[in-house]
C-alpha cells in the first residue's frame, strides 16, 4: 500500500489544484517530483501556523476593504453628481468621458479613490445628459449613481 502525504501547492498544477491549496498525494510523487520541482512544499506544523497567520492577515485586509466599500456606497448610492465639460455646438463632448476620467471626477467630488476597474461603463460617454454609472466595489459591494453632464 502506498503512503499518502499532504503538501502545500506553491503553483497551480493541472489535476491537483491551485497555488495555496493543501492536497493529498502519494509519497513518491511528492518526494520525487512535486517538491524537487518546487511545485509543492511538505506540510509541517510551522508551515500550517504560517498559513493560518497569513489567512488572518488577508481576512483583516478584506474586512477593512469591505468597510471602506460600504462607506463609499453610503456616500454615493443614488446620488447625482453634476459636472460641466466643454462641448461643441451639437452638444457632443470634445473629449470622451472614459472610466479613468470618471474615476478622477469621483475622487475630486467625493474624496474617495475609486479604481477605474470598479466602474461599469459599456462605452465612453460622448455627449451631455444624465448617465447611470454602476460601481462594483471591492468586497462584492455594488452601488450606482447618476452622472449629469452639462455643457460648459
């Protein structure tokens, strides 16, 4: 009968799992392939404690981020933010409003730094009007606001 051991994967490995997972494998496979190739580390008490500490730190960061996201949501939810931008005679903006520019505008107006990747925008805004902007904040927090663009 072959002996089975637990190892911590340091890299994603096809059929076994993702990096950071603890998996059970045969002793020979672990000793002869996974550990020498630095795909896995042998599981020990020290390693288990280290993993637990790292998970606690990660959980604290996640909770802190979730609290910040909730603060942003409370401040922005169902709010209308007005901005004036230069336009041509036909009401079209001289420069399209992209996720990055919306992120900068929100930071100026609310003092919260919102990553451009959190903003849902199908295509850049090119005209004046009222637009609904959806935000996917870290911590699985979703909210929306209205952006009113007026001619300068």
